[in-house]
C-alpha cells in the first residue's frame, strides 16, 4: 500500500530521492526539469522535480495533467517556505515601502524573504 493520502500536498523530493514505492512516469518536461508521475497504487498524480544541484527538489500533488502543465513552481516553492515557518505573522514586512505580512519568525514577507533574503526553505 502507498502512503500518498498521508503525505502533504507539497513535500521535499526529487526523481532521485522521493518517498514513493511504485510510480509510473507519464510525462517528462526537460524545460521545467520536472516529471509527471502516477502512483501505481492509488493513481494519485505527482509532479516530481528532476534533481538539480542549486535547488530544493519538490514533489507536488496534482489532480490532472492540465493542472500539472500550469503548475507554477516558483509560487509553490514560496508557499512551502511559508508553510515550513508556520505561516504568516501580523507584523509588517521591513522591506522599504512593503506592508505585507511577514513570514512567522522572519522580518520579511514571503516574496522579500524568498527572493531578496534568499530564504528558500
Ligand atoms: Zn498512492
Ligand atoms: Zn515585503
């Protein structure tokens, strides 16, 4: 039996190292460094990043091939970083003229933390 439904919808992993036992690769997208896979057990679709040195690899649950084609991995990466920090706080971002809510435990909003402060995880 697989454990897909116990897994979060975004988890760490790459094509070389992931928690799945039996997957069928359906699609391969070299431009996005990604594959679309289906669990042989429960048929859940998973986006899986192809391992890349300078990047955190992710596996993401998707509902359809169309959804996979539209998946914005930058947004997904920012979301994972926010989730890892426990969400947002009520403080305002310290970046000049940015008043967005901060990521918990950080002095910056998700966008400034991720892109400017280089907090990727
Ligand atoms: Zn499964
Ligand atoms: Zn900000």
